C-alpha cells in the first residue's frame, strides 16, 4: 500500500480545528523536545525534557481522541497523529522550528532555543488551559484541568533555565538573546483571532487566542526582567501553521513521525 493511500482526510469544522490547533501544537512540540533524549547538557535535564515531552504527548492524545469524536468519522488518536497530510495539521509554527543542532555545523537552534521556546509555549498553554478548564464542554474542561498542572511545572522549569542562562555567563546570555531573536516573530500567531476562535467563543468552547495576550505578556516580561532580557518589539510577520500552511521544517518532522505507520498501515505491536 502506498504512503498516499494510507492518508486520512479530516472534515475540519471550526470546533474540530480549534481542538486540533491545541492538540497538534502539543504533539509537534513534544516531538521536538523528544529530540533531546540522550543529548541533554546534563542527565537531570535530559530526563526532565523527556518527561515534559511525555506530558505533552498525553495532552495531545486526549485532545486527538476528543477531536475524533467531534469530527465523526471514527478516526482514533493514532490515525489523527500519524495519517493526516501536512495541510491538515494546525499547530503553531513556532513548535516546528529546529531546537537542536544535529551537528556543530548544522543550522537550527541549541539548548537556549529549547528552554526559551519551552517557556514561551508553556506560559501560553497555561493561560489557555486555565480558561479551558471553565469550558461548557465537560470533556474539554476535564482535559484542561489535568493539563494546566503540567503546564505550570513546564513554565516554572523552563523559566528557571531562562533566568540561569540570561543571568549567567556572557556566552549563555548571548545564546539566549539569539534564541529570542529567532523565536519572537513566531509568537504573533499565538494571539491571532479568526473565525475559528470566534466560533469557539460563541459556543462557549474556549477562549479566542487574543484573549491570552495580556496575561502571557505580563508573565513573560517578569521572567525576562530577571534574566536581563527586554521584550522585543512586535513584528509585522505572521506565521500560518494554525491555518495549515507550515514552514519548511514540518514535512521533515512528519516524515520521521509517520514513517512506521506509513510503511505498515494499521500495524500493531
């Protein structure tokens, strides 16, 4: 069976897309964090990053199962995770960006990119989960009630590293500032508002993304101040992963994630 014939096509109603935006952000963020397994700067941090990736996979699993019920074709979490084509993923573009160099000469990020983006995303997810815990949808509220506790830990852990790097050596501060320059333009997408957000608000499913901005900025600014960082100015750039239009990195991520399911469709251990 060819790779193309194993793909599923999801009916993307606004409520389904709203849930997939969160689920896919958690899933791809987890995939990027998992790349550090066995490569952390110290053993304790290697384990911490892997555990946070597992937390995010758990959140993604719950949301993908829920999205399958909303979508109505009977697809399960594995089919949603491994058998959609790139344009049917709706994650924030920020999570696609490289977080670890594969070699000393390869492009991409390093540990500073990882902890900074983990902090920015955990702060955003914490604000989102907090509001989703009050959702009129009891299933989504239950998922959020558990996930917010994990997001608080992720934010605190990553925030501590941001301060350690920013207030550490000249070299570590330089790397952190470079990581911030790479990541910041992609944060605009976290607070974009569109018809999908409007439908979620109208149905009391969850908040629009722009409602998260003030809390996120306040908490980010507090940690940045302790790290000796300034909030960068807003940029006109707007990434489009939540619309299904991704960066050049997304295809490579999916090729690695989906390879086993694509080679052995429906395979089970």
